[in-house]
C-alpha cells in the first residue's frame, strides 16, 4: 500500500473542498477501497473520510417513501422497521450481501459505488481496460465464469457486484448528490451506473468529486416482492445471478411488474421488455417463463459463463412465481 494523507471533514461543504486535492478519494466504510489499495489497483494520494458526516439518518418522506442517508450502514438499513415492513425485498438483498461484519461497516453510498470483483481487475499483472484504458480485457478469452452476459462490450465484460443496488433499481430509487460547483441534483439509480462501451474506466454518471448524500425510495408498489440470489456458496459470495421481482395481480391477471437482475451486467439490469410482456397476462408459469426468456433476449456468453443465460431466465421465472404467491398470501 502506498503512502497517503488523510482528513475527516466536519460537513459536506468541507468534504467537497477536500476532494478537490489532487489524487483525493472519498472513504467511508472502506470495505472495497482498502482492499483495492492493498493490491495497488487504487492509489489515492489523499483520503477524505465522510463516515462521520451527518448522513446516517433514515427518514420517511411526505409521500410515504424513504430517504436513506449515504452513510447508513447495510446492517442498520436491513434492520430498519420501515424497510422490513414496506421494502422487504431490499432487506433481503442487503442480508444476502457479504458477511455480518462487513454489513456493519459498509455504507449505502459505498455499496452503490463498489467496483467489480473481476479477477483480472484485481490482478495488476494482467491487462484490464478498467485499470489501464486501451490495454485490453483479459476476461474475454480468459476464465470468465462470473462475468457479464448482458450489456457487455469487447472492452469489458465485468459485472457490478451489489445486491442492494439491484433491489433499489427495481424500486425506481433516486440518488441525491452534491457538487462544489452546481449544488445538489438527483439521479435515477437506473442511470447512475454506465455500461462499459469503449470507456469501461468510467463507471458512473457522477462528476469528479461529486458526493452522494442520500438515496430516495418512492412509496413501495402494490403486490408481492421477492429477491432471489444464486451463488456458489450460501454466504459471503457474490451473485452468479440475482433477481429482484415485483408483481401486482388483479384477479388472475398481471397488472404491473418490475424485474431487475444482478450478476449479469456492468450495472443492475432492468428487464423492461420482460416487464412489458407480463402486463395483462394470466399470472401463471407460462407467463413467468416467457418473461424469463424475454429478460435474457440478446444475452451473450463468453464460454465459461454460458450457463448464466439459462440460469438467469429460470431465476426470473422462479422469482416472479414466488412474488405472485406472496401477494396471494
């Protein structure tokens, strides 16, 4: 680990000033950044600790949604009464991530901004366009079992590792940010993360130094909600495929549905075409299977990860069926 300087600003304004220093990066829980610093994938010259900023509140909004502060820990968010009652899919997604010790440390904003767990990204002896643009993607012809099957490019086939972000994407969450120049703004979570294209090193829509201050959840939609995660081991592992599914049934017909997937793309993947195929259809296995197939239309495997396409399709169908049963009680 290379030498660095450190400061702990007292408020967001001071943090925005501090981040303007050359080579500065924000740190809160540090569960991802410190690992990357140890292997010199990240080499910040200055750390700006935002963990003590007054951003650790969870507040109910006037319209019945929630405003979640950026430094709320994953454990506190999963345990919050309103999250468990209104957004149980989010609570389950959080509890499916990492270990209890890491959830006690990891923050809401940090979870959204964690970087890929691609083997080659962490191995500085291998080419990686995220670390060194233009050097190539070792995963394309390497061992790519955990890699993307949707939205990838020849420049990068890495996946985003967050469970929390998948559930929040299905809930149509928005991210609140602050910048030194133009004040605050809101970004739809579905637009926060970028697909790799030819610039996989640019992972989000955030400007340099932009600080996430909160995440807003709209009021929860009607119907059942389920988060399913498929992984190689039952704990402390990232998703091969995960699905956040919400479904609202009127009689025997599907009135509305939302589907987001994790483990399959460079960002949480909203399966809009699959959602549209469900509206007005009977809530049965055939409709759920068709939605699973639609969710993976255009998917491409790279050898070791070919199995993900069928796995994701089946997981979407299973999650929708579970959500439908939940609504029916």
